[in-house]
């Protein structure tokens, strides 16, 4: 801890770290959603892309994102959170700007793939940073706060990005997002340290961060190979849950503007209040879900009981998605907002299972394996969605196509919860030194 005694100590410095994670996660999701906002006005009209081709472009992002998640999970465990995270953001910042040279489906696929590679490091690094800077009882809450950036990004994007597109063209949006990524790197390199070396951290906060007795004995030199991780059913519990659940979230992010345009006749200039309303509701509910775990644990609930309870409630909150295509627009805000908030609460707890169960040296790798599974699921799903929508649009019944997709979304989390529980009935700390 400590360092330069002349520096003024900051109270609650761990929340400064959380704020940095929140900001870059917001930029991360603005990068992801901007393509959905230009689908109907640019990709469909200017480039003539079909739903299936749009699905292929997003699938390329997801597929490489899966490997980026895995690779950066290993890389971050190898070089540390500070340098690993910065390298990840450099890659995605560069490829965000490179979108200005896209001229057809292949160039979009290449640039989205590069973006996916870099963005694959965001959550392995973020979860590892939370494990390094927060005691166990605060991790789900801290994760829900920085993970709220994945909601705030989609709130801001349909409000701000159309402005740049209208006045400066669609390429300006990608330049702005790339520049924001590089600005963040400057703050990150200047402000992030491990608690042991943070010059502005108070002794009281340091002791609080290190208060988990079952983590005190972890060796900094401990290295855990992937094969060892795959021998534990807890790893597979995370992998299966993310493979089934995450594609639903990606469906919201990628296809909602198109759903409102084709199913409700609303261009982005008219649908943005609905999109914003959805993600505002998601943001509030996601933070509440993370706070509830902290509340239950403070009341004496075990890690397993608190996380399982919130995950089960979250899974059940997605079931009304079945009715999405049959309700008015305002009710869609409630249904998708509830489901999206449930997903984020689900994810915050699922992410922190890795830091609950595994030694810190393995956290980013476990999160990376889960992200790899999520990416593969997310790569498959947009192709299927695109083919389904093209088929039913050709029959003049786009509503039925979306009904089928929302129907699957309404049961995916319940299935994921059941499998997660069967694989890992309890979340106990694993001793990987044996």
C-alpha cells in the first residue's frame, strides 16, 4: 500500500476504481449498439444488407469476442489487470475508428471482429479488478454498478449518436467512440494500482478490502491452467449459464431498433424514447439486484443462498418476454426492461461466482471461459434470428418471426438456472493448490 506520502489520501478509493470500470463499460456498449442504430438507415439502404447478413456481421463480432474473452482472460492473469485492461482497450479503440473504412459486408465483418477481440478483455479485467479491490460481500454490488455501464451505454447511444450521424455522417460515431477509449486509457494508467501499492489508499480501507479470511492465504505466484479449471463442475456451471443467457441480452442490443422499425413502424427518430425507457429501467433494476445480494449477506445469508435466490428471481422475471409481440409499446418497455434488469442482476451474480469460488489468480481465466461460452452462444444466435426473420418477412409475417424468438428468450434463463444449480448446488471456495 502507500508510496508517496505527500499525496493526499482518498476515502473510498475502491469506488473510484469502480467508476473507471463503469465509464469504459459504457463506452464498450455504445460501440456495440451503434451498428444496430444504423441498420435500417445505412446498412439496409446504403449497403443493401439482409437480416441474415446483418446477423453474420454481428456473429463475426461475437465469435471473435468469444476468443478475445478467453485470450484476454489468460493475458490479464499473466500480466496483471492494469496493463492487460489497457491493451484490450487499445485494440478496440483502434478497430472502432477503422470502421470508417468499411465498404461492404466483408470489411464490416473484419472490423467488427477486431472490435470483438479487443472488447473481449473488458469483463475479465473488470471482474478481476473488483476481486482485487472489494471484499466478497461488496463484489456483486460493485459489479452491478460497473456493469450498469452496459445499460447506460444503450441509453446514451440512441440519444447522442443520431446527432453525430445527422450532422457529420455515420462514420463520425465510430471516431468519437474510439477517441473516448483512448482518453480513458490515460486515466486508467494514472489511477489504477493494486491496493498494496495504491498511493492514495487509506489503511482503514485497505484493511476492509483485505477482510476476507478465506482469501488471505492465496499465493500471488499461484498459476492455474485452464485444464485444471475445466475439471471443476463450478466452471461448467458458469459456462452453461452464460451460453444460454447471454445471447438473449445480445438479441436486445442488436435487434430491438429493427423490431420497433419493422413490427411497430417506428424509425430510430421515434423509437429512441422507447429504447431509452427500456435501458433506464434496466439500469435501476440491475443495481437493485446487486444491492440485494449485499443486503442478504449482511443479514447473515450465505453466499450460495443469496446468489441462488437472486438468480432464480432473475430467471423468472424473463418469462413475460413470451408476450412481447402482443402488447402495446409502453408495456414492451416494462417487459423488456424487467427482463433486461433481470439479466444484468443475473450476470452480476454469475460473474462474481468466479471470485467467490476461485483464487484471485484464476478469476480472469474463469470469467474468460464463461465469456467464451457466452460469445459462442452469441455468435450462433444472431445467425438463427436473421434467418428466422428473413423467412417470415418473405411470408409477410414478421410478427410471427419475432414471436418465435421472444418465445425462446422467455425460457432460456430458467433452463440456464436449472443446469447451473445441478452442476453447482453450492458456491464454496475451491482449494486449487492440492
